[in-house]
């Protein structure tokens, strides 16, 4: 009797760990370990900039953040988000259709580059005008980061945008 209760408790405990792990990784862009590698300290963040985005042109796709808000600052385009956050990105094709296989989403800090494309693909949907990336309740650990998004059309014309990301 005692042995069967012990086995049952062990199985429940292991199942709980598995379900918690599966649930906690489901809507996270960065794991806690990745966030530690990518997070900028306050001192580093004060110095970190990204280039202003080039204007959209007809010869390549365009990438527009609809949600969360992007603020143009003297240090470059900065996304202001809370955890959890909703993400809504509109990607418009121009002269040529998009090549969905070229979508890339990443976080970077100095020489560290972590590709998270596989985590956002389930939120990526093509349409007649291009594509959208729409995710609700995405978890990003609080802090300061630099992130990027890129995609190309079927002719290889690529658009890449980098952002500063502040998660409160």
C-alpha cells in the first residue's frame, strides 16, 4: 500500500514537472538562460543604439510593428512592452511575393546571437498582401534587449530591421 502511494506521488510529481515545463516554454520568446545572455545592464543599455530604419521601397518587403508600440528615440527604434505582451507584425510584399522560408527573428548582444524563429513560426501566417505575425500573451523576461526581424521575397530582396526592446 505504502509503495503504491509512493509510486503514485512520484508519477504525479514527474507529470507536473513535465506539464509545467511544456506550458512555461510554450509562449516564451527567450528562456531565462537566454535572457541572461541577451539582457543589457542599465549602463550598457544607455550606450546601445540601433540604426534608424531605411524608408520602405517598392523593391523589397516592408516590416511594420503594430503592437507593441515602437518609439523613435535618439538611440534608435525602441519597442516598449510589458510581460506578457501581444505581438502583431505586418509584413507587406511589394513587387515580388514573400519567401516565407527566409523569415528570421533573433535576439543579439555583442557577439551573442540567439535565433528564435522556430518559436514564432506558429504565429506566422501568409496572406495575399504578404504575411502577419500575430501572437498573444508572449512572455519575455523583463529587461533591455536588442532584437531583429528579417525576411526576403522570392527574388532575394531582403528587409531587415533591428530594434531596442524594453520589457517592463
